[in-house]
């Protein structure tokens, strides 16, 4: 991963002026839904406020602490992995367990440079829950306290076993180069504005977690104004971003927070709206529908984890939070999914990425069906 501050910003092929055409369409759809009269607009605005207060503000605060500390202490994780031969797998699993995909991407990049073993890649991809971890921490911290440590332990064991028994020749080609995340290079007005709006959003979120009625305490108008402003500013940042998802460590922490939180928030909003629209306007009883295929739910969740990116995984977490999926499905998906780290893994070494994903499916199925059979009601 480059840290060259002089690197040029990547320009996406679908850029239309300052906007990306497909993302601009999504922005317009969200705006139309939020401004729609009647129950559609009312429900959409309420869900966007919930997504911002319950998830986005917490994500922004977490990333600001993480990236701020990284900038202040100038800690080079890649170098630390290279020097820690005996602890590479546990360190890789720990980086994978970190909410979001940044830690796992660092390990994938270190593997492409020949600095860590293939077992370390399996450990980080097995341990990571991706951006769905932010949603779980913000809304069900009790479940997160089980999922994340368990994923960490499973990641370590998987990495050690792979390093011991893997017989595939997956030596990375270190002669090539892949720019995982281009540099934006400047701190923009939207970066300052987004973090500025996230601060009162965090206050609302913490107050709500404490059990208080935030609308009675702060006022509905103030909460809706700030939360919707933050949500649509995030949509604007996402629609004008040249990035896919991850940011470069050379960029300012405020830029990285605004970019990555916006990307995560899009999927959270989509997940919230999809579930509520299906129930409210579609008349679907998702809990009853999924209940008819109960024994297959962990398997389906594990298979969803094979899909690159964090969007499908956020949807799985949302279904769990709404009581549609059991904990067994959630933990299976958490172990099998690789989040956004799978994108650079495929770009750098597609064969290794495919095999690593296949390896992670084995403990995912074992743990998922272990909970399904032995503790079917756990954390549901």
C-alpha cells in the first residue's frame, strides 16, 4: 500500500463531472424517497435518522480515534507484521477483528509484498466481520462481545492450521504492484463538515444507548435536521468519491473518516430501508418466511459471506438484529465473510484469495452449526 503523498488521485471510469453516474442515481433515489409525501417519506426520513444516530456517528468516532492514533504515533503496521514472525497469525487475526476492513486490507497488502505467511491472510479474512461489525457494536454490543472475540480465536486457529498443513504453492509475486487505495491528497470542506456533524450525532447516539428519549430531550426538529444533513452529506461524499471503499493511509484522518463512514452508511441505510419497506409496504413476514427453512439459514449466511464487499454482510446483520436470522447464521456469516478486503486480495492474487475464502468456510460451518444444534436460542 502506497504512502506516497504525491501519488495521483484515481479517477473512476464512470465520473460525470464531480459525480459518479451510478452513485448519483442512488443519491437521487434516496432524495426522492426522503422528500416523498405520506408514509413513504415519513418512514424513509425516520430510518435515515436511525441509521445516522445508531450507526454512522459511532463509526465516525471509532475511525477518528483509530486513524488519529495511527497518525499521531506513526505506527507502521506492515513493518510490525514483517518483524513479528512468531506472532504474525495472532496479529493478523487481531487486525481482522478490528471493526471495518482496514486491518484486513493491511494484512493482504503485506502478503502481496511477501512480508506475511498465507496463514496470516486466512487468519485475518476469517476473523474480520468487515463493516457489519460497526452495526453490531452500535446496536447489540452484547452480541458483538461474543462474535468478535470468537472470530479472533477461530482466525488464529485457522491461520496456524493453514500454515501447518496447506500444500498449495501460493508464494506471492512481489514484482508487481497494485494500488489498493489511491490518495485524495487534501483535506476538503466536506471532510470537516462531516466530522463536525458527527459529533452531535454521537451525543444523540450515546444518550439513546443510555436509555433516554432523545427526541424529548433534544427535540425532534434538531435531531432530524442534524441527522438528515449528515446523512445526505455522506451521500454526497460517496457519490463524488473516486474511491471504491478503502482510503489510503497517506490521507488526513478527517478525509479517511468522512470517506469510509459514508461508504459504510450507504449500506446501513439500504439495509434499514430494505427490511422496513418489505414489511411495511410489501406485507412480507420475513421472520415467518425464513423460519420455514431454519436448518438452512446458517448455510445460506455462510454462502452470503463469499460475496465480496460489506453490503450483503450488513444486510445479514440487520436481519439478525430484527430477529429474522438466528445467532448461528450471524456467526457463520461473520467468520466466512471477508468484507472489502477480498477486493484487493482478488486483485493481487486471485488464486490465493479463492483458496483463503474456501478455507474460511470450514470453521464458519462448524461454528455456525455448532451453535444451531447445541445452543439454538443463544443470543436470539
